[in-house]
C-alpha cells in the first residue's frame, strides 16, 4: 500500500512514518498544505492521512481543493479538533474517516487498511476527461496534458485551469475563480487571481490554447 502522510509535527510524522513502514506500507510525507496538493497529484497514493492544522493552507482547504481537482483518494483525517462539528466539517469536505488525537497506532493502521480495502472493492466510476484544443484534463488524477505530456503547473494554476476547462467556450467570473483558487483565504488580495492568470498565459503559449479576458465577464479558454 502506498500512503501519503500530510502532517506538520516533525515528531509525530516521524513516529507515524516508522510505524507504517514497519507495517509494510510505502509512506510519503509532506508538512505543507500547498506542496501536499502537488505531491498528492504526482504520486497518486492509495490512501491519504491528513492533519487539519497545517501551515499556509489549512487541511480542510487542502481536502476541498483536492476533491475539486478530481482527486478521489480515500482520506483519513487526523486532528486535535475533537468536536462533532469539526468531524462533520471534515466529512462534508470529502473525508472518508476521522481519527481524533491522541490515537492508538494500531487503530490508525487498521483504519487505513479498511479504507484501502473499501476503495479496492468499490473503485470509483471512470469519469470522462475534459478537453480544450490540445489540452486534456485527466479528472481521475487532476493532471493536465498537452500532447500526452503532463504540464508543469502549480496547484493554483491547476485549480484555475480545472474551473475554466469545465466550462469550455464560456466565461468564468473572476469572483468564482478566486473562490476556487484561494478557498477560504480571506487575507489574500482579490487581484492575486490576475497573477495566476499571468503565469498561466506564459505556460500556455506553446499549446495553441489562449486564456482570454472578457471585460466585465471574466476569463475563458479558447482553442486556436
């Protein structure tokens, strides 16, 4: 089993990694929310163990964005937030199980294995990919391909492209894109979406797909 552990406490993730490796699991570790999204897309783990209290990007936001990006990996949330309300928030965001801290290592292993078995017995249905010109969004992995090559995009760029590719030929408002790219980040300036658009345009120059601004309406993708 290949497991992705997203946890920012060095002592805890070292302990968990050693324990799970001894249980014959391959474990990748990440301590940063934004970086975890990219790693999740790249390595395609069988199960994700996710802490909610992460620097930079909260664990709930990581989970919500992963689900928006089409990542369907089973997720077990670890958190010191033990209230029923927090559990409901996590499950509604797309988690499959919830384990409050402190917890027993044997119980963690058992729950991870249960998620893996459940996913193997009930694989998600195949969803059709999204296509705009020479670009293809693999909805199972969240990756975007140009002529069968994976594009090197940041999590924010992937989120923006996913929102645009889901509405080909239609403008998506700046407000909607901001919600998708910067979920729950009230401290981010609204104009930050323009920075992501600018960087994306540079990466799209060789793809024969343009990111077009429609004043007063938003942005859309246009294939040449």
